[in-house]
C-alpha cells in the first residue's frame, strides 16, 4: 500500500511469479477491483499464463479466480510450442488487449461481473509484440513490436483491433508510453526515441536519447520521462521534446551489487522503480540542480602484473605496478568538484590526482588508479 510513498507497506501476495500486470475494472458492489497478471513462461513457470485476480479495495487482499494457460500448436519442424507468450497488457472499456510476442495481439472481452476473459479476436502480422498502450479518446493503440517498430492499431471496433500503420524508425522497440502529446519508445541498447503525437495517428519524431545502458521501459508524465535501463534509472525533462535534458540518474544498489532495473512509473514527485529484488521509491526535487558523478567502469581489471609490469609513479625504480585510467563523468547541470580520491588498502592501490578533480557539466575527467603488486615482478599476481 502506497498511501504514504515514504512508507510503503506490504499487505499480501498471490501467484509465485508474474512479469506484467494491468488494472482491470471495478467490480459491482465497490469492494473489489480486477488485476490481470501475465507470465510469458521461463524455467520457473514453464507454461505461459494469464491470471485474473480480485483485489479487495480496502485491505489489498488478493485472490486468483481464473488462470488461462497458453494453448499448444505445431511449430516449425513439427515441434509443439506455446501459441501465446503473454507479455504486455492494457485494459480499456470492457476489453483486455494482450501482446503475445510473435503471436501478435489478442483481444479479450471482460465479464462485467467477474472480470473473467473470453477471447474474441487475434491480430497477426507482428514480429515480436512486447508492450501496448491505449488512447481510448482517439481510438488508437500503440504496440512495441521490436524490429517491427511501433505498430499503430485502430480501435474503431474495440473487439477487432486492426493494424493501420507503423513508425519503423523505432527499431528494437521494447516499450512505448505516452502522456498528452509526448510519446517515448524504449529500444534496448538503441536508447529512447521521443515523438510528438499531436496527431495520434502519425507521431512525429523529435529526438533521440543515447544511454549508458539498455532501455527496457519508459514512462511519461507532465513533460518528464523516466527510463529503466536495466543498470539504473534515468530521469529526463521533455519540456522541449526536441532537446531532452537529463536531470538525474540513480543506481538502486551500489557496486559491486548487480542492478536489474526493468520497470518505472512516474507519479510525480515520486518515481517508482521495479528492480529484480524489490520496489524502490524516489522523490524528484525539481527545484534542485546538482552535479552527478557517473563512473562507467565500476570494476577495473589490472591483469597479470608480472606480464604487464610498469614503473611505479611514486618510485620509478620499482616495476611491479600497473596503472589504469578511469573516466569520471559529470551527468549533472553544474560543475562536479571531487576533493580527493581514497583507495583501500593504500599499500596496494593509489590514485591520482591526489588533490581531486573538477569536472564541468556534461564533461569528463580522468582518474588514474595504480595497482602495486605485493609480490615481485616475476610473480604474476592478479589485481582488481
């Protein structure tokens, strides 16, 4: 429960695993609403499943009332495969739309009393449908279809969606989200594209964001863009969609822990981040302008010092050292002043410059880290 975003409380769980969820309708009586949960199948849940849950609106208690298992069909070479790898979900006005990768887009009619599902339509022709967003007012949906770009789908007949176009510039499209006239597309290692959708049927490309990571999910709200990049969260100001301004990044877990950031939702000033091991809640302070230190290389491998021996900076007569340059980036909007570098243990590692570093906004500086092998030059000791 997130009544207080600073003190999220756990109220219960249901299902062993799920990968996507969508809120469904409120049920008659007002005590419960419906949530749909999808799993496309993996080594933990071999069969893809689409589950229907009832959530108590006061207590948050959840109960599964129905589970749809993917049917099996004959694939290439006569191998039996699952027909529907359930992925992106969106509920709108009595229908649930489900992206099912190569299986395309499924449409289910929702029972108004129970929220249970009846399949009424299948739209094929997709390469790898991941996520879907629906604009009910315009009667249009956008489907992130990986190398097929973003498909534009007409909901003129909500029970029979029809693909009417695509913007193919968004290659490797993994996620799509819009708010008002701004639409963003996550493209994995290809970064994020930003579009103006003043005409919902023909979004116009405005800018591209290159990221130090893999963009897997995006969320737009009030001219701000949140990006889940697997390794970190990035937040951009899209006041001018043609010139995105990065206003902050965060790694939920410090190195050497591995981050697996795969979902983001903006409810400004709060930002909700889904990381493999938990939910993280941040607060964005729009009035604060700060520097931001970013080190791309978190782990430096000095190799075998016996084979790569170099003179030691503090004593050139000693040749049991190896020095590596580490780029220090300032992703912020004001200068970044680093007063000093500290290494531990100091007898094994040293850093230069010892009097710190000043990095301008958007710039980079170089720190040199030296590994002093505790053994002689003929001993091949490893250092990291």
